[in-house]
């Protein structure tokens, strides 16, 4: 794998069949965003970093807990590693269990496929709830959580001086990926907040694929808002969930499978509000 420079000192690599990883190189150190899906991929990332900079890696940040972004963290246990606090929620009942986005269904399935004990998944050393900053000498990296959206643990990493934001799976070049940790309403409001950070020339680095521009963020947000607003209208009309997608007055973005998943999640959120 090789990094390419998207802005001075800001590098990204699109891993084959993997999530994007980004590297921010400052005068006093560098910060990595996302780690790939296994410790082997994590080690490839370490090698690639050593080929482009002598600056020491200081911090590794996870955009969220999904396996393709986070399970390479085990290759970085000698550094500060940082993620949202809901990656890990410890509860102690009679039988101790660990829940959190690192233990969502998708991650457990991947761990099983890889022969990884889910209880041995590497956890970040630093957990944040809202916002933090890391100083790399000539530039600051701002790291913020705007609420439950694609997952419960999404972080946006911004380098304002370079007009770059790294957004994980909050923005996709294709349709949004929903799972049981997603919130449709929260995703729309998170993208409203993200949009406030953008300038016309901001480079938006998504969790998969090549950089996107602010207009794409606006279109993506409009698609999610269309799902939420129409689902809310249908819910208030007491239209059964199974009849919402084919309702004659409604039009849906993306493909049917994506829209129906989004509608189902929106219905569950709306039902929870009435309880
Ligand atoms: Zn994801």
C-alpha cells in the first residue's frame, strides 16, 4: 500500500477492499486515522508511514468502531490510540459482559470469521465523549463527536488550516451503510453540523474511496433527510412499515434495499419517542 498526498502534509491511502486510512504529518509528529481490518493490515500501514516520513507517530484515531476501520488497532499498541467512549461500555452483572460498537453484530461476525476472540479486540487507550485536539507543531487536529449517526461512535477529524475533514462512513460515494447502531435522525443532524465546517474547497475524505467535495455532502445529507422526513410523515399517518416504500406519494433515494433499511430504522426511532 502507498499513501498519496491530498494537501501539503495530509496523506491518504485507499486499501484494496478495505477502508481508507489517512495520515496527518506535522512538524512534531504525525497522526493516523483508521487502521484497516486486521493487525496484518495495520503493520502494512506502519511500513507505508515509515516510507514517507521520519516524524514519530503520536496518535491513532478511529473514525468509528466498525471492523474494517478498527480491527487493525492491535498493530498500534505502542502508541496513544483514541476513539469515542461508546466503543466500549463495560457492565458488570453476574456474568461480566462488554458491549459497545466494537461488539456490534457486524464486528462479532468478522471476528468469528478471522478466528479472533471478540473479548480480545484491542481497545483504544484514550476514550473521548465530545471533542479533543492534538497539536502536531505547525497544525492542530480537531476531533469531535456530533452524536449517533452512522454508528454510535462516529468521530469527525478536521484540519481547518488545510481545509480537510476526515469523516469515516458518515459520507459515502455510494449509498449509506446502515446497521443496528445507526440513527437516521442523528445522521441528518450530524451532517448539518459537518456542513457548517465546510468551505467550497474543503477536501472531504470518506471512509471508503477517493476524496469528495462539499456538494456531495449536501446531496448525501438530502438523501438521508428524504428518508427521515418521509418516514416521519408515514409514521404519523399510521401507514404500516411494509407499505411505506411502495406508497404512491413517496419517492426514495438510493436503491430499494438501502431505503427500506433506513425506513425501518426511522420507524424504530419514531416508535421509541412515543414510549
Ligand atoms: Zn462503518
